C-alpha cells in the first residue's frame, strides 16, 4: 500500500483506533497474536509504527507508512513462521502480481518453478529453513514461497534478455556504490550510498513490497536484509555491529560460472551473522570460492573497502582516494599480473561513464569534505547525463551510517527517503 502526505495521517489514525495497519496479515494458522493496545510508535523506541505481533515476531512500518519492517527472532524455522504470519497477505499479493508479469513476458510456470528450486538448492540450510517456515503460516504453498523468493531474479533475467520494456541497449545494467569517510565527510564518519539498478519502469510497481527484515537467529549476530518481501538472499544489509555490505554484479570482468560453489548472496548472510568488522568480513569472503564474479562493498564505522571477488581470485583494491571508494560493475585497473589471462578489460567511459562520473563528482568542491546524510542522498540522485550515476535503471537507493546503525531507503519514483533506525531493533 502506498502512503503519502495527508494519507499518512489517516494511516496513523487507523493504527490508533482499529489496529488495521497498512499491511496487516494473518497466516494460514489463524489470526496474528496481539497483546494490549497497538501503539502508533513501537515500544522499543525505534520511531517506527508498530503494526502487529505473531509468535514473538513484530511488524512495523516506517513513519510515513511506506516500507514494512519485520523484526524476527529465534530458530530459522520459527523466524520463517513469524515472517509468513506477519506478511502473508503482502506475500500473496507480491507472488500473484510478479507471476502474472513473468507469464506475460513469456516465462512459463515450469521455468519459474525450476529456477526457484535451483535458487533454493543453492542457499544455506538456514535460509532454506527460513523459507520452509514461511510456507507454514503465510498461506502460500512451498512452491509459491520459492517462486516469490526468486521473483526479482526471474524478472531481472526477463528484462535483460528482452531489454523490455524500452530499456536502451546502451544502458548500464548493474549497481553502483560509494563509501566516504575521513577527509570526504563533514565529521570524518563513514557514510555509504548504493544504487540498486536494473530497470525502474518494470520494477517500480514492486516497490510497495520493498522492506527491511531484521533477523535475530539463535546461532549468530542479528542482521537486517534490505529487499522486496520474501527474498531471503542478501544484496544489501547491515548487522548489529554496523557492518554493512552491498553487492554489485561483476560478470563483465569475469563471466565464468563454476559449478558446485556456495551462492554468494547466501554467503553474505553468513558474513553478517559471523563478522564484526571489515577485516573479518574480507578474511571470510576470501576464504570461500566465488560462484559468480561480484564487486562487494563492505563498510564499518572506521572505513569502507571494495572487494573484487572473481571466480579464480579476490582482492581488496586500493581506495580511489584517502577516504573514498567507488564501485560500479567492472573491476578497476590496474590488475595483478596474474589476472591478465582471465579478467576482461573494463567498459570504456563512453559505454559506461558512471565510475568516472562518480569519482569526478565526489572530488569536486561541492562534495569533497562536505558529505553528510543529505549530501549523499543528493549525490546519488545526480543523473548520469549530468555527471552522476542515476539513470533509468535505478530502482531503489540505500544510504547507510554504520556508526549509528541507521539506514535511509528510497524507492525511486515511488516514495521519498525514509529513515530506518536499526540500532534499537538489532539488539
């Protein structure tokens, strides 16, 4: 459900007087548990709007009512049950809409399920249990849960294979990110900004399902996953220590796809569950062979790095400047000599100007030394043709401040920037 302006006041009124919420759901096992009077602000002091409770899990929305925030705790199956019980109606709506979309694009139901099963098989046992738990309470079958989990991947494949609808042939396909600290920020603190890019026109209708899901597993650190509902693999996330990770496709530099390796988007969940800082995360990721080539940006309260993780080797490349790291969708030269036989040269500035644009803009007098929250948001919105990285493929954006465990989320052409203070919920 979309909420704007005066409509948000109506939402709060509904929450106060009838506990309806923007997306209150009941699972297949009955009505969600509710205790006491539902408050428009949660009892943990996060500033989020409290919606509902189910088997110990809690559902909130951001202050405007735009984005759903789930707080799940316990075993992986238990957290899955909480997920399904709190968000079942939204999961059903998301599933039915994206399946219809995929079918209209010529993606058969058999192919959808086969791809979804393949993704499920590549995930860790913990994430598999999470999905199984969702199927118990969401009202979706297990097959429907799997297709929902794979929905954005299936839609991405359909868009990139057909370049539809209207996606220009020369449009960069992939994400970008920038980390700034020390001499680049007002107070020296780390701020990270990321663009999640595929095709805004095709994906804008799914931004009502963009969510932040916090998981407190019995067997690891708590972490938040920033993703459309039901997608349990990780592409952007932060843990209780403020460790932030975002993933960019690196297939241009290394298109190999070796078999029988751990899914990187699943591995990143393990990294956030087990690591406290950049150093620990890099060490863990370097020790696990990559299934696909990715550029991984990792930030904590001290600094940020770009880990170019190919299928044959990985490195933390030198920062672009003291206090600055920028990443797009190709590895940045110079490369180690032993990489020359398997790493492809980057795209030219003419083909993809984002890296050069972002570097030049960050080092300009208007930004260098002045980065703060508002300026990072402004920076991410500078169009590619005006010297930035924002383009028709940019779907949503994230700004993260590891020191305060806070993120800001923006769904392009759907909703404005929303603050999501995670510190109190990640405890």
